[in-house]
C-alpha cells in the first residue's frame, strides 16, 4: 500500500478526525472510503456505527448473573475449605482458606 502526505486545513482535519472517531475508523480508512466514492462517482455511505451502550444491556446482565453465580460457588468452596481447615487444625495441619469475595460492584441483587 502506498503512503501519501497531504495538507488539509485545520477545520477539515478536525472534521475528518471527528467523523472517523464517530464511525470507529482510522483517518486513513475514512479518506480511502471517501476518495473511492468520489472517484467512482457514488455517494459516500457512512458505515454502520459500532454497537452503543444501549445494545450492551442484555450481555452485561448475562455476565453479571454469571459472575454472581461464580461468586456464590466460590463462597460454597470457601466455606467447605474453612470447615476442613478447622477440622485439620488439631492435627497440626494448616490448610489456607481463601477470603470472601464480597458483594458485586454493581447495584442490584448479588449473592
């Protein structure tokens, strides 16, 4: 791929960078698409923007549910290890027990 150096007015450069960022493209990709469309005589169609925060609600809820289940499972294992540690202490055997995980960092039901 060939490299070029071009000069742009500051305002046009700012608009290019804003457009590229808004559409998750590099400056180079944005210029390439615009130049191809211009030279082909076709209108420039902006690419579909990446998913926004509103599209993330369901996957985030699913991850939160999974992490809460993992934490609950960890608490069960921790409780069992604590019991084993207490039972083995009189024999002089030390079995470390992991600390509690604590509540999840997000609002809502936890574990």
